């Protein structure tokens, strides 16, 4: 299923984003952004879906490349209303604008699976994770943009592969 989702998501991003008006986009200095959307999480035999969040902060190191700290999470509490399950990743990342409106991002960092509960003890496991993301600016005004993005995280936590896939809308200053 994932082999069908990723290419179709990337194609949808390219087709959905109108051209950015004004030609070349100037990017320099500080970058920050965040947003939300919908995500899917799976680990071993467990899978679920829920809300997705992301936030990044960093600096442009060239006109098309940024270094940043990136964090994202996919959380679900619909499977059991008294338990919220979150898979998150915190990673240094590099974002590269392939064109003025289309970008790709990759990062390596720490991952966490966490369960919050009002009736059971909270649990948390940590491991190493990888981030891959792609996005397109669908609107831009000055140094601000509204992007549509997809992201995939995968990690190994206590010998078990833990994954998330999310589609998000983000607001950014670049």
C-alpha cells in the first residue's frame, strides 16, 4: 500500500501547487514553520490513524538549502478513548528547494513511541529514526508560504520497526 501512496502523493503535490508568482524566490536567514494534518501510524501488527503535527526551526545556508531542527508526531486516541498513542521524531534535517515551489527534506534523529492514559501507567520507548518529506508551496507572500507536504518517518525502537505517514498543511517563514 505504501508503494502506491508515496508516488501518488508526490505527483499530487506537483500538480496541486500553482506556479509561484514573481519568478525567483529569495530565501535567506532564519526559517521557522509548523502545521498540522492527518497521519497514519503502524508498528508491528498495530496500525491506526489520527492527527499529525510538525514544527521546524533553522537557518538558510544557501539560496536553496536550509539546515533545521525538525519535529513531527502522529497521534491517535480513537482506538481507545482513554489512551492516546503518539509516534514522534526529533531530528536535525536538511531541506532543499528543487524549484521555487517544490522541496525535499531528509533527517536523522531520535524517535519516541509514547502512550498516555487516564487509567493505565504512561509508557515511553525511544530509538533512532529517519525522516523523508516532500512539499510544495501553494501560496506565497513575501517571505511567508503555505505548503502542502507529505512525510514519512521510520524508526527502530526496542527491535520493532515503527512508522508514520502524514499529509500536512504548514505555514512557514523562509
